[in-house]
C-alpha cells in the first residue's frame, strides 16, 4: 500500500546564480490530498508536458524530496528507508533502454535480484525460481540468451519489465513505457502490465501521453491539473471528456 | 546464471596455459639464453657463484614478474574506468590518470621537494597523483555527459600535466633528469628482487578491491539511476572505483613508468573473446590477458634486443593506437 500524505511536489529553483549569493526559491508544481493506492491497481499518471509527471516519479523514486508532506509505503515513511530497503519495495523501468552489448536477457532479468543476493551476487535456487517464473510470465523463455542490443524495442521493453518484476517489489513505476513502441507493442505492453497488476497483486504506475490507451487499460487515472496545481484522482469507468477538459 | 560458468573457466584456463608457457619462454630470453634448470634454481634455490642463476635472480625473474603484474594491474584499472564512465575508450592513460602520477613522480624525483624521496615515497606520490587525476575526471564526468568530450578533457589534462613536467625538467639536475627520462620510457627492469613483494602486495590489494566491487560494477552497466534503484550507493562505489584504479595505476607507474594503452586495449579484447558483461569473467580475463600482452611485449623486446632497443611505452602505443582507431570506427 502506497500513501501520499498532503504532498507538495516541486523543486527548488536557483535564483541569481550569477551573483554570489544563491537563493533557493521553491516552486510548487502541484499538491495532492491524501491518496491511497492498493495492490492490484494499475495507475496512469497523465498531464500536460511540464506539469510534473517526471518530478512526481523522481520524488517517489527518491531522487528528490517532496517540498512537504510524506510518502508512506506499508506504513513506513519512504524517505527514511535505506537504499537496499527501497529496492525491495519499488522497481523502476525507464522509458528507453538501449541495451548493453553482450548483456543477455537472462542476465538483465537476473539483475533484478541484486537487492537480495550476497556481495558476490550468487543466485540462490530461490532467485533462479523467481527469474524463471518472470521469464515464463512475460513469454521471454525463447529470448534468454539473446543479446539485449539485438532485441526490438518492444522486446527490450518487456525484458526491462522482467528485470523490474524479478525485484519482487510491490510497486512498479514505468516512465512512459509506450513512448517508443508501435501500436501493437503498446497494446501488448499495457495488456501485460494490466495482467501483472492483477495476478501479482502489485501497484503499477505508468506515465503516458496516450490517453485513449490509459483509459482503456488502467484501473485508475491520476491527472495533474497544471492550472489549479492539483492532483486529481479518477477511477474507472472514466468520464473521458470531463477529465480531458479539466486537465488539458 | 551461476557465478562459476564452465565456459568462461575454459577460456581462463586457455589464457592461463598460454601465459604460463610464454612466461617460461620469456625467462630464458635476455642477453644470453638460460636453460630451465638454472631458471628454477635461480628463483628457488639460488647460488651466487653461478652467473646464470645470478642473472635469473637479479634481472630475469623480476622482469617477468613485473611484466605479469603491470599488465594485469593496468588492464583491470582500464576495465574499471570503462565501466565507470560507460565508455569503451576510457583507460588510465587516455583519461590522464598516468599523467597525474607522472607529475607527482616528477615533483618528487626532480624538484627540491624531497617529501617523497624513498622508494615507497615514489609509490605513494604516484598513487596520490593518480588519485587526484581520477577525482578530477570523475568531477568532470558529472558535468560533461558526452563521452568523446570527456576523453578530450582527459587528454588535455594529460597535456597540462605534461607541460608542468617539462617546466620541472627545465630546472632539474641533469642526473635526476636522466633518471626521469629513462623512467618515462617505461621499463620492466626497474624492480629489484626484494621490491617484488611490495609491488605484488599493492597489486593484490587493488585486485581484491576490484573483486569486491564486481556486483555494483555489473549493475552500473544499466546506468547510474537504475543501479541506484537496485540498491547501489553510486557515489560511494564511484569513489571506491577511483581508489582501486589509482592504487593499480599508481603503483605500476611508480615502478615501471607510464605504460600507455594497455588498460584500454585489453578489456576491449576480453569483451570480444568472453562475450559477457559479468565482471567476474571480465576481471579474470583482463588479469590474464593483460599479463599475457605485456609478457608478449617483453618477449618481442628481448628478441629485438640485438638489433635495437625498443622502449616498452613505444611498443604498447604501436599496438594500442590502431586498436583505439578501430574502436572509434566501430562504435562511434
């Protein structure tokens, strides 16, 4: 379970960088009321460019801190957890991964076990079972020995989702997972994520500009209203026109 | 996948067998040939009345062991840098780490600051120089995202340090200057038998530190952000990588001079041969491959000795520069 408590999202803007005294001015992008996300929810974060989708994700990922308020996971204050602890609760898939030469799909998925393995990164039997399960669930069993650099964009995206899945974290965040995919692969990835959320009982967040697909596949939409600087919460079934009028 | 993968161990074994054979051959080479019994006695059971055994003890054994250690250390340093900067062209020489060492060695051998006068002092000076240069490049890498630009900064830093060395040379005592010049050609003869222990120990510390870093090194391949989200403390790991690199580069530079390109060439070759990203295998491969390359260079130098005296640094550059061009054409 993930909770936003009176969250103010934004960042400090350095003013007067040329003069010697740097003053930090806080710019609030948006605020959120208390929101709770439960396992099994597939949440889309939408909003215009520059409204703060990435900033929200960066805040959840711990790359920056909220201006005020707190994020709680399983009742624990998020920013108090150490890196290892966080890696067991939260996994992340960037919008584009270009592959690494000689890195196989199996090794990539196995990287998700890093928070659990010892210093020598030895995979235990349990780790191998998890990886095997993930490979089967994502239909990657024929790709295990393929070089990540030779995969298609869609296959590589799914392999990265595999890495995140083998992390066995209850929250998965995907930054624009469909941005670089064609029509078929977009549907395939979103369908896959929808099933994962249900079957694995995980909370999945995606950000996207593809509103139609979000409304079709997601169970919940969180929209950033840049004018009112507020986070709006909608559940399925969605009143598409109302949401679009309010947000865009 | 298991840590121990028989396929990679076979490759290690082949490299090791090759290395062992060439090392034995290299021990026989020099100004005159020495047979295996004398070599054995010279190393383990030496008798100062025999010229052969004395030669083995004083010249050949230290030379060959230094070749092994310097190749292994520089290659591992290169591998660490390539992973740290996500750049196949990174290496201690190209990024100016060697130049940092050279500068401090120049200061300690030729200037009137005799803080680092002794043998160990020079080792310390070289390591501090390497560490300083490493931190500088690390600092630059935060601001310069372009891979080629970072290399240019490394090269410029090398030129800058080289210019400072020239200034020191201009005012140096002729004897010190000669010592420094010979040192800067790169040589495997500079280590005495009783210094081998120190050299081996320091290299072992550097290698051990690299082995400890294997897991974060593997994860760094996905980029800093992804590694961080898998539980890697990226800042601390970067710092430790620079420490390991400066230990390995510094000690070799102190004893053998700035040896060019080995750290760049060997890891790239190893990646082609081993076809993996797992740093266990890349480390063991670089260790063996690096030792192999310098031993081969030494054999070439010894065989050419009757005709002309080829400095080590010239030989490695002759091999290294074309490889760099090949990588640039292939990957950029």
